């Protein structure tokens, strides 16, 4: 990278817009490697320290991508040529709170040499990532590879327990070593008193949150981040003290198992069961009846020799499907809390896009009660666990299967083009569909998407029929419309195309799909 290029990207007067375009040019040119960029940055640490943090964050993301892409191409050999001391030099000259700085720590963990690990631990302790998820990603390579020396990481990394963003990831790594390498005693065993104290503190914090979430602020994103960090730490602490196996942890675990959060309850109950605590065993078995905790509770029960005490009904295909949906909904990026109710409404074994053999597909209705308000929908489990934000609960079950099949299908020859991006040929094609709908009696017709499905095409349009606004998809032979007026979460144009292509795929794969839509009491038998 030439000096004038550095000047356009860095320094207090750099233009973020121009820098963004220059970063794209560098990425597309193929003339630079991540190592080259690191070397150039290290030549001007003073400039780096005075540069715009957002621009630096973009540059670090580009550096990381270039290095990781080359690592994939070289099957990891290129990582061995990286200079860990140069990465360290760059880390030290970055302004505080520079976005994506954790990606440099991730590179050090990927290198996995004695030098790189020593540097990584030092930087983690001195300048920990701001977010616990960043810390988790930074050290994740150490849980994916076994070719590194534990002595360069532990016990030194335990000094990071003082940092909330790092504590959970540090303990997770230690727990991984106990399980995967049979390390004994536990790397954190000498910190047991501190761990018990931390468990009590984080349990108190979660308890206060459950009593009054507003006490932690009104900004939803900030509160969710704080909650996520606390939950992650509680889970890691329960796992750690359970593996250490000292009875002194039982008191704090009993405090934790009374929290409402299902994942935390399950981890605390599992840890108590490991310590041969009868109340912990009882609570663990009770949690197998809770869809949001069922899968993990059954796993722990089996692991601890309690599997014979689990109700067999909790292991059924239906119970598993309900549990998978509840667990998916509980994730922070989804609803964030377990559903009030969850129920499998339909199960079939069928051929599904991208699968060679028939698989069991389940439609799962879920509901949330928020005082006087309710939210419900139908999701899918089997080939994937997912629920659309669009309300599909009132569709016929065949169309619910179809819309998810269409959403799930991926192929280079299946795509859509938005109306404002049509070329001349696409405008002509859409005109045919507009004329067809006009002849069918639709009014106020407006093109939205042109969908390409292998060698077929279909238009997606909004229109009015018999006074009702609707979304319509047609290929001039088959026309599907769904009302949008008066619906809180109506089908989008993309949903309509998914319904169209999903119907076609499922009819092709399963000739009796629409003719024999029977509920399968035994979804393991073919239709």
C-alpha cells in the first residue's frame, strides 16, 4: 500500500465516505494481503492513533478477511507466516474502543504459536474486548484446534475473570480443556472461592433484572446486551463449578436454580446433579417437561445416568420438535424469551428441497401472551428450525409447508428482480402478467418483483380484487393471491414468491402432496 493510500484512509482529516470507497477498491484489486496492510499500518503508529475509529474498524475487517481467505486457500499454512509481533504492534497503537480490534486477537488465536498465544493473553488482560460475544469469537479458535500449548494460556488467562466481557469465554475455554483433553485438576480450580462469589453476584443481578428490568435502563439494545453477558457468565460459572465438583458451590447453585431463565436453571440443575444433590436431580428431571429447556435437560440427565427417569413422552418426535422451536425462539436474536405455549399441529414425512431422502417436517404453532395482547405464528422444524415474521397461521397447512419450502430453497437460478431494477425484457415480461391480472378482474395492479425459478418466471404484484388489497403472484397459468388489507403482518412480495415456488417444488417432489394432506400420527412412515 502506497503512502498516498495511507493518507486517504488515515489521519484526523480522512473522509469516511472516500475511505469506504478506497477500502472497497483495495478489497477488489487483489493486489494486497492482510499481512502487507498490517506492515504498512505499523509504519505510521502515530497516524493510526489519530485516525477515525470507524475507518480503522473497516480496515481491520478487511485485513481479517484477506488473511482468513488466504488461510482457507492455503489450508492454514499462510497463518504460520504471519508476524505476531507486528499484529501486537498494531493492537497497541489502535485508539481505544476501535471497532473490530478483537479480530486481531482472533488472528493471534488462529496462529496458535507460543508467541502469538502469549501476546493474545497479554492483550486480552490489558485491553479486553468491550462485548462478551467479541471475546468469545476472539478465542474461539482454541476450542476448534488441539495443536496449542495450554501453558501459554492458563493459568495466566484467569486474570481476565475481573473483566465481565471476558470471564464467560475464559471459563468456557477452561471447561473445554477439561472435557476434550481430560485436564485435571480443572484450570480454574484454585479460583473456586472467587467463582462461587461471582456466581452469587451474577445470580443476584439476574434476580433483580427479573424483578424490574427497567432498573437497568430504557434502551432495549443496551439492556439486552447486559442481560446476554450476565446469562453467559451464569451459564459458564455453573458449568465450571459443576466440573470442579466441590460441595462448597451447592449454596450458590441453589440460589441460581431458582431464577426464571430456563437456560440458567438448566445449567444450575445440571451442576447440582453433578454434585449428587437430590434437589438438583429432581429439578433437572422437571425441566425435561419444559420445551425451552427440554433438549439440554435430557442431555444432562443422560450424561449423569438419570436417563431412565426421563418420561419417554419427552423424547418423542413431537416433543423434540416443540423443544427445538421453543429453544430457537428463546435465542436473543429471535424473541429472546420462551413462548407461553408451543404445539405441533402437523407432521409429515416428505421430500424437501436440498435433501435426497424423505425427512420428517413439523409445523409448530407457538404463542406469546403479553397481558391483554397475544402474538402467535406457525414455524417449522425438521429440515431447519425457523419461523417467518409474516403471519402464516391462517394459511392452509399445505401452503405453510410450501412457503417454508420456497424460503429454504437455494439455487443460483432461483432469484428475484425488484420492479425498479427491471431491464427492457423484464418490463415486457411483467406487462404480460399485468394484462393477465387485468383480464381476471384485478384492479390497481402494481408490479413488485419478477421471480426466476429455474427455467420458469412469475410476476409478483400488488392489486385489489373485489375491493380487497392483496398480493398476487402469477405465471399466467397459475395465479395465487393473498389478502393484505387488515392484516398486522401480511405476506410480503418475497413471501408470495416463496409460496409460489414452494408449491411447485413440493408438488414435483411429492406427487400426492396436495391430494393427500393427512396428518401423520407416525411421521416416521412414508406417505
